[in-house]
C-alpha cells in the first residue's frame, strides 16, 4: 500500500478495519482550515488582501469548531487532537501574522517583522499552555470559566484590527500606521502569554425570558457581519479589548468570594474544649 492505514486512536488504541465517515470529517475540516489559512497568506503577498483576510478568518473559524464537531459526532481521537494542535499554530499564529506583515508591518522594516514573529511565537506558547492547563485536575472548577490570557482564536481576529480600519477608510497604509500596528501587534502578543483572566462564557446561562432577545441579537450580529463585514469586525475587536479589564475585575471579585466561601467552614466549625 502506498500509504499507511489510518489509525485514529494511535498506538495502543482499537484497530478499525473500516473507518466511519464521522471519524474522518473533523480531521478533514482541520486540513481544509490549514489550506485556507496558507492560501490567505499567498493572496496577501499577491496583493489581494481582502480575500486573504477573509480566508484567514474562515480558517480560524473552522479550526475553532472542528474540535466541537468531533465531540458532537463522538469522533474524538488522539490523531485528531495532535492534528488540531498543529493546525492551531498555523491558523491562529502564522497566517494572521504574515497577512498583517504583507499588508502593513513590512513598511516598518525589521521592527514589523519582529512583531510578526513574536505574535506567532506567543500564539504557539498560548496554545501549549492551554493544552497543559486543560489536563490540570487540581485547578478549582470555577477557574475553568476563565481563560488565562486571551485565547489564540480571539488573538488572531483582534490582531487584524489595523487591517479592518484600512478597509473601512479610517486610516491609510502609511509608515506611521506601520509603526502603530507594530506596537499593537506586540500588545496582542503580550496579552496572549499574560496571566490576564478572560471570561470564557462556558458557564454562561440565559434566563428563559431573555432567550428570544438573545436570538434576535445573534441574528442581527450575523446580518451586520455579512453586510458591513469590516465595520462589524473593527467594532467587535475594539469591544473585545474594552471587555478585558471588566473580565479581570469580575475574576478578582469571584476569587475573593470563593476564598471567603472556603474559609466559612473553618470559622463556623464546632468549638473545641
């Protein structure tokens, strides 16, 4: 056979003679996401920047949902987990950095390239830390509601804010913008590897009387995204950056409350003779 047989579970797992399509679909999505991200890089260097950014965002979106699709289909595997980790660094680190560099950062010279490299490295470190912390069983359950540092998918979308602003005509691609974008890229790289607590929304629950307004809000956001793509992405990136201090404040309050709650049994315990 020209290729080795596909073993989704890796060594030591059950050997499957006929692979169900549901086991292949998540891995296929991961490969397509890599293709989209790298094609976006090519288009950026060819001058087709809008198509490049769209492909990078599509790659980040697909790469962000392939794991969830695998869990829904009960198609998780060791092979898929390794493949997804390798794809993350391409779609959340390499592709956004190179697109940003080809369009803006190259005008800043070596500082722009350094910023692009540091962003890519920071995304890789952030992903590695996420994989390690995901296996930590001693972490308090309530802390699982917060990311440590901004997640890599959000970093990939937010770091392209200077590109969105150029597309909607707020600024033009000039040398001063290149240096400003360099500083902004370094800021996002720092936030990726920082200890900043960012609310993940995993435990977010909606009251029954607010379900319909929430659904209408999601539909409105999607309509705005399709009709005013760059304006919506720019406002979303700015709103996300403004959300970060509020998330840190909420984490501090929650930490104090959990600490006080844990200390209550010791204070109200039975008196000793």
